[in-house]
C-alpha cells in the first residue's frame, strides 16, 4: 500500500498571511490589520484609539474599552498589511508551485476583500475578479485550488460594531459571503473548507487561567453560530454545484495522558471530546456528541440554539474531514512542572519528543495516531491541510538555503501518513503549511519560516520580496514526482 495515484500533494497559505494588499482593490480592514508583530516571548498586540484620542493596545481575547475604536497607529508595524505580497506576486508563486509539481494549493478568500464591512448586499467586484484570476492561473498550471472560506479574518467592522461571532446576525452575513464564493467560482474551485481550525475557540481556553463561566459560554456560543453558518454554507455549496466537496478544518492536536494513572487516562479522553470531537462530531455527524451536555453544564452554559439550527446541522454535514497537524500535547491531573504551548494548545513537556525554537513538539507518530483515530470515527476522506516546521533559515553567500531539518521533519510525517494509509485510512491529500514563507499567525514574525520557497522580507517589513528556492524545494519536488516513494536525501 502506498499513496493513492491521484493523491493531492501541495501546500497551503491563508489570505491574511500571504496576500497583503490590505487596503488595495476596495478591500476593507480585518482584525489582523490592527495587529502588530510579536515574538516567541512577546505577544502580538491589537491597537486602538480610546474615546479621548489616546493610543492603546490589547492582547488577544481582551475587550475594547468603552468608546474606543480599533486603529492603525503610526508607531507600530503591521506585518499583515503587505504580508509577502501574494497580491502582486501570485503568478510567480504559482509558477514555483507548479515547478514543484503541486496538484493542489490551499488558500483562503479574505472576506473583507469581497465584503469590505460584511454588510454590503453586493460584493466588491474588484475583489471577486482578483480571486478569479488566481484560480484561473492555478487551473492553467494544473493545480486544483482548495479554498478556505474563513481563515481567522472576519471584517473588522463586524467585530467592532456588531459583536463578531457573538452575534447571531453574523450567520446570514457569512452565508451571503459563502454563497458568493460558490457562485462566482463555480467550475474553477471544487474543494472548500468552511472554517479554519474551528475548534481553536475552545481549545485555546485551555491555555488561560482563571476563566469565568461567561468566557466558556461565549466560546461555546460563538462556535454554535459557526457550526450553523458552516452547515448552511455546505447545503448551499452542494445546491450550487453538486460536485463541490466541502470539508471541516480542525486544529489537530493529538492528546496523550502524561501518566498511566487512570485519572489521567480519563482526563485525556475528555480532552479529546472537548478539543477535537466536539467540533468534528457536529460537522461530520450533524449533531452534538453525547458528552456535550456535560461540557456545557460544567460551566453553566445556556446556548442560544433553535430547532431550525439543529435541522441545519443535520442537513449540512461535511464531505471530508481536514485538519492541521503540528504536534501532540500531554495532559495530566498531576502537577505540571514544565508547561509547553503551541498552536492554541498547551500541556506538560514530553521527554520523548524534540521541541522547535518556538517550543512546538515534533511527533510524527502523533500524526499517524490522529489519522487512524479520526478515520475510524467518521469514515470520511481525510486531508492533512497544514503540517510543517517553523524554523530559522540562513541565506548563504551564493544565495542557497540549506534546510535539512525541514526535510527531516517532512520525511517522518510523510512516512507516518503512509503507515496510516497501510492501516486502512482514506487519506486523499496533503498540503504543507506555508509552502512559501508567510507571516506567522501566532507571532507575526517572518523569521519563523515554513516554506520551500524563501521570501526576502524581515520582521520589520524590510526586504525585496524576492522569491528563491530552498533545498527542501528540490526535495519536495522529488517526493511529489515519486508520489511519496522517494524520501531519500537530495
Ligand atoms: C495554524 C493556522 C495557520 C498557521 C499555522 C502555523 O494555527 O491555521 O494560519 O499560521 O497555524 O502557526 P504560526 O504561524 O503561528 O507558526
């Protein structure tokens, strides 16, 4: 057994991290446009002007003070404004992806490029045409687009004035946006994901301490509105083009118990329910899992959930399960001396694993475990739509970039996928994260690079934006050409 013949090899980016052009072509602002850069130790900040005209900053999850409004302030650098300028470089980038032999490219559509405030009744034509050109370019080069409709970028106007995902009214606005995507790009795009890493809203709470029940209620409520929005989008997507294949997208953390204390084993099972199955069950099975009531009761959550919502959830189940995979985490009921965090999750340090410079564990066995566990639960086709190693790259005098650590990382994860396929998993595609260097979502840095393609740009936004090939570029090309058989060094 090996990778299926039409396996969808490729790479992934998101609009706000790749595209730039934040105020071009009629695009409206999103939250990332008022978010500064950070580092591994210092958080990204959200900037605002208060009612007296004073400048201020917030951390993720904090509320805007009464009377304040989000603002771009001259004293800060906003890395997502230009990102790596995919807006102007997409032809060049796609040509490089075609050179590697990509069969699929995952990207997202910026909601505020199509609906600048989210409230317009007609889309911004310039935005619509921009993505049409990108999809045509991909199709011309034999690369199938895989499109994420929402990748962390709700129009800022909806966040600021209408409560974002806390308000039921946003469902209709998202559905209008999704309908536009399905209608405009019919025939050009056949694979869609409704929400990126939808489970982060809950999983992320595990990184914080002293949260109130209200914080949990807000998170579960926001998720419920996203589930309904997703389910309605799935139904519309199928109506518009029955060939559309639409997936959920879950932040796939493999949770392990830190000890064999039965209390840890049970806690671990409950972590899977809360962090992973809660969303997958609703989106794949069309209803909340039996444990959901317990989760809500733990925090006295009263959901705004109507009988029509439950009907929609039933009718709008996804066709495939897609997920990101970077790491596993350990949970325990015992005291944790060394806590580690990464990608919206945290746990105890695992002495059997190696950690990256950003503290993310490398665990390829965890990927096999996740694939086998999830396939057995849902029996739907799976895709790994993000996986990769954020690392420093050094450009040599002659311009070459040697990244054997990245090749090693991919090799073990591709081997893990192969083993899962041998064990019966229907895995249909793999898009590595940040196939071209992009702005980091977590830290806003450029120095945290994932790409096969290097972009000459630093954390302060200085650089020529020139693209160049790393060693891993040639390696991945060889992997794709051999359909995952040749994983040897260059
Ligand atoms: C996921 C996001 C991506 C991406 C990735 C890597 O959570 O879906 O947008 O950025 O993580 O994270 P980071 O950029 O923080 O290294």
